[in-house]
């Protein structure tokens, strides 16, 4: 039986609060922790069948044109080479998140430098790699390809439904007492999940099994089937352990389709692992952005107008574009508004979702602009934000489902000793280091995605959760077990959660921070179904049933579950769908960041000294996993502020820094003491768990707090991220001149 | 050209035929099926492939299998004592020193090595010593905490 809910209205009843097992909301350890510390958790490339061949992808070395010829014979003559696959079904780039259908296919039309165009298959990995490197290619290149979004010849799209204008911002800018009018840029970023993309494909007749590294299996199954021209039911994808995702594994990728085609052609399993360089070149990047922000405020700092116009880029034909302004319409007040969104079509690696598409970079620029307004008006940055929190979503005149930005700002300011900050820049010095403090708001839209789960109460009184949901490091195994344990009155060691297999009910997948809340709701509903069945067996009503420690308590009876089950098992299914609540109220998560930096007065080098994040995301299902998500998100923010930057060759657009030697992720030495505070909140509009997404909130605006701290330390305003020392040192010199 | 290699891995003598270009990590993963050692970056930055070779922590993607001939190798699979986790493994599990788990075997191998060389390392020193290991999920905090806790457990053991 299936228990179903469509989120059309508030769910007033807090079912989890009525339960007594007391595992929800507790900082419990991961059930899969022991496997991961033993090297026993199988990732995509860890289940290599004995007879498997290896495939290595071959890349295009031009950015636009046609593949005319490959010297296949020479490579086929090399030792161990089994095949060179250049099938028309190969993918140009991965599918965008939740596409559910194949992306653009065909390896011969080249759209970007690094595009996979063939797969060389050999008996060993070393032979395949050599074959792929030795394969001579002849391209007919189109020398006119546009590879930079700021190229005056670039084709710029201005989608009508993504422009919005209310009131008269130009006039507001004229009459305002305080204004900011500036351009901010962020470079391209990569997810850089630690596990490079890999797939092992194995056919049994016309049925395909793929061990992959993917975030959203129900969509990936549809995408893979569509790419291969087969039925979904012929495809099974397994991804029980995924070595990080951050958006890079949302859609089926070239390596999966290539492995499947090669395995079919050769009649043996084929494994394709991308090298890190290939992941950089042919998996999604976050688009670089150019953001024109205008702020108009009155004498007291109250915003009367906000303009946020973004230019992003993507390949021709791609539907996704970085939704830079996503939080701008509802974060602050102001009657006069302009939202603009333009897309430059460029021949660069495909742009797609990287952790918190939109707010990660959009809010960062907006929050730097707010700091500029604070400096221009002489109003404290925390106060400036507090006085501009709207009572309703100003863009749609609808209420907020819940809203804790003010609490997050106040709590953060208190804990960080914000009142010790000197408002005039460059006032604090520690030897050759200039010290400054900065802050920013955090905000991220909250989403619910259709999801299903099955829960079984086994005859021995243990519970099993099954869904094709993934755990990409986020803690899904943990929180789903907690929800089932709470609802069924089972201790954690009596609940097993099975994930990452399309044989299980289709879930939301991991992405957009919606996984735990969407899929967790499906688990809660499935458990309600089981509770109903238990009531029938015990002849009681739902109100009268208490489940705890593997026992049912009804009236004055306490009965062990196996006794009630009497050799049988109970199965419940849960199904949640988004509904009218999406339009009735504005749902978002909020928070605040506070950062203290030291900028070297001689070299311009910035060192983050301490950082605090305060976040509200509804009910926190597990503070240990939630906190870790926030720490990781803020660390992404440190990278965005100080080091991370994709660099493209101006001639052909290729990524110059396509490895971890040259693309600088934050390392241990870059990460100082970071504190995370999670505020207590319930959001009854979000879902029956009253929980919201938290995986992305910690990056949205984080970099701004650091950049704003650099300003406070030095008086130097960085508007082009990352704030590397070359951008700071000029300003330092002019200060000392 | 194939080369015959023989070494001790996790206490057992193993041998196999490799190519001159075969990396130790590939030999461990593909021939010995010790897949706990991971390949994360291909350029020796990330440290997901750290193992111990003759008692020293080594990135197994920077050494050829042939170079490891005659050595004693310990991988993540060899750290536990049967079903009992090593104190460092227990500390990582307990202190949430991991999320996705992909960098974890390398972090553990490095962490174990740090504690053995510098049993009294403070937080700052641990961070410095972890310079060759990258994690994208956790922000490192719980990893540093786990190594400190692991050090205490190891000295108590």
C-alpha cells in the first residue's frame, strides 16, 4: 500500500515530534562509516569483473569544427587494443540535471576543446591509455569559433521570461541618497568531487547493468536508455557509494554511454574511468558570471531599488544557464527592481550545476554590493541587512513559509564579537598583517521533488528502507535510517537503508539540497503506512499506538514486534509530490557568515583567520551530518573567495588549469577555525518532516564575507573573484605611497 | 614487455606480471583487487592513493609497481586487526572525519603516518602534515579532530 501526499498546504501536525524513539535530530554516526574507513565501500570502479576490458576516452583538440578522420589502423595494431568506438550515440557532454533524456549526441561535430569523440578499448588500462594518446585525429576546424563571453562577436541570448522589471530603477538611482552601481565578476568553477567519473558496463543479453558514479539514478536510467535507444526497463544502474558530486554527477555522462556501447560491441564488460584532466574538460563547469548590480537606498539605508543583471555562458543548444539572480527577488526590500539574465553562446566546456547554482555566485556578488552600500552610507553591515528584510516576498507579494535571516544575523554578530569590528578600513594591524572583519547573508531557495521509498518491517522486527536515492557523502544512509527508526520505534542498529540501485523505488536523487527532505518524506509516509497496518493487527487507532525499542505499546500492553508480525512482514510505500505550496508561499533557507582575515601589508596575501556560519534550514535531522555539510560549503566559499578559478585559453577556449596542481582547491592550510551554528526552526510548508535543504546553503554568499573582510582590513574593494594577491597588492602600494 | 614483481602486501606475499608503465596503485587495485586505495587526481596532489611502502607513506600513483618489487606494502585493507578497526579508523568513524569517503583511505594512511612520526603533533602541525591530502566534502575540521583523537587512542593502546 502506498501513502501519498501532495504538498498543497501546510502540514500542521509534526509527526516526528509525536514519536518517542528519540533518534531524529541526534548527532548519530554514519552506519556506513566502518565500510568507508576500511576501504570496503565499493565506488564505481571498485567492482571490476575479471574479464573486463578498459576504455579510455579520446578528446577533441579543436574547439569547433568536424572530425574528419582517425588513424584507426595504426592504433588497432598496438598490443592489447580491442576496439575503437566512435558510435554516433556517444555524448557530446553530460546531461543536465533532471533532464531524463539524452543530451546532444554525435562525436563528429565538435563543440568544445576536450569533447569526447571516441573510446579506445584494450585489455589493460595502460594499453587503452596509450592507444587513446596515440590516435591521430584530423579535424576540419572552424576558425571563427567564439570562445569567450566578452567577445564582441559572441551571440548573446536574452530570454524574455528571465527578465523582470518593476517600478523605475533608473529614477530611483537618481533620487536615492546612497547608491552602488558596479560590475562584479566570478570565474568558472568546477565541482571537483574527489572521485573522478567512472562507469563499468556489463550486458546480459539485451539488459545492461551499469556501475556508475551518479547522483540521480531515476533520471540517469532514463537518460542512458534514451542515449542507447533502448527501453528504461533494460537498464539497471548501481551507485551505492558515490565519491562526492556537488552537481557534477547529476546527468548521465559520456563515459557511461561509451562503456555501454563498447561492452555491447565486444561482448565483455567494459570499464571507463575518466582521468582528472578529462573530468575538468568534459564534465560540467560553473559558468563565469558578469554581474551588474545597482542598489538605491534612502538616508537611513532602506533599499528603494535593486538591479541585478547577469551575463553567463554555455554551449549552443544547452538549456541550462546559471540562475545567478535566483535569490535577489526576495532577499531584500525595494520597490524598484530590474532582473536581467543573458546567455553568451561560447565554445567552452559545457556549463551546468555546481553546488548551489545561482546563489553560490549571485548572492556572493549581491552581498559584496551590500557591503559597498554599508560603507557608502556609514551604516553597520549587519544593521543594513536587518533593516532591509522584507515582510513578504516583494516579487510576488506572497508570505514567507518561515524566515530566520534576522535571527541568523543577530546570533552570528553576537557569537563573532562583531561589535569589536572597527568600521573604518585598515584600522587594525598585527605586525605586517592588516586585520579585518566582514559578513554576509546566506540564502538558498528550498525545493521539493517527487520521490518514492519502500519500507519493510521484517518478521524479526528490523526495518529495511529501499529507494534509488543516493548518498554522495551527504549522509542519506544516516538520516533515512533515523527517520525510519523514529517512525517505527527501532534503534539505529535495527534499521538498514539500501540505496543507489534503480531496482528500488524511484527517488528525487541528490541535488539542489532537496534529497533528504524529499526522500525522507517518502520514508516517513512509508512508515505511516506500516503503522496503519500495525494498528489493524492490534485493533487500535493510530493515536493509541506507540512504537519504541522494537516494541508496540498499546494501552497497558507492550508487545515485541516479532510477536505481532508472527512470521510475516509488513511493507509500506511512500510517495511525495510537490504541490501548490510552491506558489502559495516563498520557501527558502537563510543564514549568515562572519569572517576575519589577515592581509599581508607587503605581499597582499590573504589568510582567513576564523569564520562562522549560522544557518536555519527547518528541522535538522542530524546535526553531525548537517554541520559537516555546512563546513564543506563554507570551504567551497573560501575557495571561491581566494583561489578557485578556471582559466581558458583565449585562442581556443581550452581549460588551461585542468588539474589540482593548477586549479587551487582549499587545502588544510587554507582552512582555519570554522564554527557552524544551526538554528532551531520548523517549516510546516516545506514537507511533513518540516525540514529544508542544507547541502548548499553554506556556500551561498560565503565568499562575500571574506571579500568584505579584505575591504575592512585594507580598504581595497575586490569585485573580480578570486581575491588573489595580484589584485590586492596594487591597492596596498597606493595606500602607502 | 612484462616484468615479474613480488612484494608483501598486508602481510601476504604476492606476485604478478606488470608492464613497465604500470603504477603501483593500478597493480594494487586491478591485480590484487585491493580497491580501497583510490585514484583521485592523476597528478599526485590529492593523496587518495596513499599507502605505506616499507613503513613510509607513499602516493601509490607516483611509484611504478616495478619499483615496489621486494617491498612491504600496507594498504587501507591492512590497517585493521581482523574485524577490529585500527584506533585511527575508529577515530575517523567516530569523529565524522569523512563524508563521501573517497579521500578517506589516503587520509587515514597519512594520519597514521603522522602520528607514528610525530605522536604529539598539535592541530597546526597536523594540518601542515596533511598538505598532500585533499578533501572536497568536509572542510578538513573533522579529519584533523579524528587524527588527534586517533593519536590519543594509539598512545593509549
